[in-house]
C-alpha cells in the first residue's frame, strides 16, 4: 500500500460492516462514512479520500444494487477485494433486556436474515439505511423498548449492550467488498498468488455474441469466477460485468481480449488484484483443487 494513503470512504455510519471491512484491510487509515455509494465514489474522484470500500455481493441477499452501474459511469479502478463475515448482534441500551424490546431497528437485509430469532419476539420491525445507523438511533433514543440488529463494533461505538450474539439464521453470511482507487495498481505478472481481473463490456448485435465473446477465455485456459448482465433504459444493449482468473498482461489474457474484441464493444478494464484468501478456503472446503 502506498504510504500516501490516509483515508478510505464507505457507505453507512461508523460501526457498519463496510467500516469493519475498512479497518480489517487498512487498520491505519481514517474511515470516512458516506450517506450513499455515489458519495463514496465521489470522495475518491475529488480526492477527499484516497480509497473506497464498496460491497458488491452477499451470500444471502445477492448483489448490491447500483454499484456496477456506478462503476461503469465513474473512472475508478479496483485494486483489491475483501470477504467479510457478517455476524449480527441484538443490541439494546444499557440495562435493557430482551423482554423489554417492542421495536427492532436494522437494515433492509439484516432483518430477514434473523427471521427465526425475531419470530420469537413480539416486536415491530423498522428499516434503516444501514445497521450502524440503526444502532446510533436507539442510542440517542435511550428507550429500553427499542433495540437494533448491528455489529459488535457498533455496540462499542454507541455505548450499547449486546443482548444476544450471532442471531443470524445462516452462519455462512459473508459479503464481498471491492477496494476502489483513482489509479490502477496491477500486481506484477511474476507475483505469487492468484490474480483476478475485472472488466465491463457490451456484446455486439449478432447471433450468439456472448458465447463467442467468452470463447477466448475458455480456449486460453482462463476461468470466469463471475458474470453478470445489465441492460440499458430500453432493455436492449446488454452490458456484462466479468471477473476472470488471470493477469491482464499475460499472453493468455491478451489473446482472450483480442477474441473478445471481435464480438464485444466498449470493453473497460476495471482493475487487476490479488484474489482474497477466502476463495482458497471455500474451494478447499468444497473439495476443489
């Protein structure tokens, strides 16, 4: 990491899981909360912060809306990825007990992830922009009837008690984050470790365009770890986001890009970065080599 990096933006309030991810990857940087993903992008573009930590996928909730549209529109580059385990805690003000709770506050996706636990409570559910913001609000309320579902860090920041730990229904809940910068930082071709390259492209209006566009990756022995499609406002031009295992400066990758160019247009290289160790762990658990 360059020594001149001082700060990193994230969407949400301090104590959000995006904030936790920032601190895990860059413990020496100042974390800067933002009201929206767009604001986090703009902070990097304008130089207010050096980096941004942006969630893109969750094992339960799926892909994060709008992020890839922003990546297509803004000139930022992916320089890293991080997989963050999400453990959800039930929080209350000091002295509160679970039986006191009549209202539960949290993020849109966090509430249904705790459906089994919440079914045992006679409490109304209230949606917030992020989990940490919900924790901040009940801290301000100082009402034992109001609780929040958020992180352990949020409990520490806002002076709340953890009434119950890890209340999520599924324990594999994990979010993938991308680290964005104003400048690309490609790893060396000779560097040890797997490399992920991310790119965007649109297919040409010809039969089997996507099949033919991706053929170059297959014939050059490059695996795709992710492929997602997006449509324009007329539901016609299809744009694809793609993660490929391979270095963009390798011979194999350049051959694949050459073939991609015959059947696709507006190819945009978003960045190349080391694959997170989480990928190897999950492959090992599934029996893959």
